[in-house]
C-alpha cells in the first residue's frame, strides 16, 4: 500500500499544479461592489466596450447600481452571449452557476457556466470516491468527446453545483447521471474541501471541490446514464495511486482521491490544501 510519506509528496506536487502563481495580467472583476473573478485581458477589454461594464482602476466593473440579483443575472446573460458571438468563450452549456464573492456567501447573480473561466468566476463542485466492500476503488474514465480532460480517469461521481442546488442535491443528481446510483441506497460520508486556482486554456479555473466517500454494496453495479463516461472499473488503491503519479487522472480527481486516503488513514496534510467545511 502507498506510504504516508508518498501520499504527502503526491499531495504537494498536486497542490503546486492546483494553486500556482497567477498571471499578473488578469483583470479583477467586480459585481455588486465586490470582487468575484479575474478576467482574461481580452475578455475584460471586450466587455468594457459594452454598455454594462467599464474599466476602473485596472478592474472590470459591472455597471449594476440599483440592480438586484435577477437584474445582474440578465446583464451577465447579455455579456455571455456577446462573448460567445465574439468567440471569446466556447462550450456553451445552457446551465447557470451561482456568482458569489466567497464560497458559501450570498448569491449575487447567476451566469452561464461557459463564461465562468473566461471571467475567472469561482465555481463549486462535488466529487464522490466510491469504494468496493473489499477496499478497492471504483473509478470512471471520462468520455472521449468531453471538452475538458477527455479520456482521463476520474472519481466515480463528480460535477458542478448548478445555481439553485445544494451540495447534496447536486451530488445526488450526479450520482444517478454518472453511475446510476441512488444515494438513498448507500451511506455517504462527507470529507474535506479544497480549492483550485490555476490558468487553463479557457481562462482561470477557480473552483472549490467538496469531497464525499461511500462504500458500494457487492451487488451494486454502477452504470453511466448520461453518456459522459466511457468505462467504469474497480481497481486496487495502489494501482490508482500509481496512475495518479502517471497523470492518468484529472487533477481534480487526483486531489479528491488523495484527500480521501489521507483522511481515512489518519495522515495529517500540511500547507492548508484540504479544509474542513
């Protein structure tokens, strides 16, 4: 089995990838008077030419005086469509995510999911590590048609928390869509959370991921329902850790797996990577 020292070394390498120094040219984004994102320079300068935004003191500011959350949502919808038409964002999802200044804070607006990374807006996700009753890990390979990390290995369940859903509601929905599992049939344990803030091709990924664990019954056979998964396999923990070191898992799922193993084995992690919530 992997040693605690090895897991901590892996965690440190993953953290360096998940939380690197940010490009200095990113433009802070303010909505309702508070900072909510870090926009790509091209995106910021494009929006500053529209009616709903302006550049002030090197920040991109939404002109939203007197607007409530619904009004800000509509202004962001107009901005997202303009960015799409200008080919400054891709992968339109028709899915709204909440805009907050801090994780768990008040919802200031909602925005099209595809616009979050170009604007550096923080998102929230849930992931479930699924264990077989003998301690092996049930993992899923992302479909080849996925826009991000196609063909990489992932936790059995993982996905964004849409606007209007709680963490638990999102986990329950994702568990069914990705694995055909009803959470009322298994005991789910909540772990810790961690954040990624790193440049990606779409812009800036700023995401808080909440980790959950569950052990599946021997007669439970996960089956993907939404076409987002190409394969589901049960693998020994040691094989999964080896694959993480070979970068065969997505960065997010690797951090989720290491969080689970260090927590379950009582290995203290350092540097504030994993936070209790």
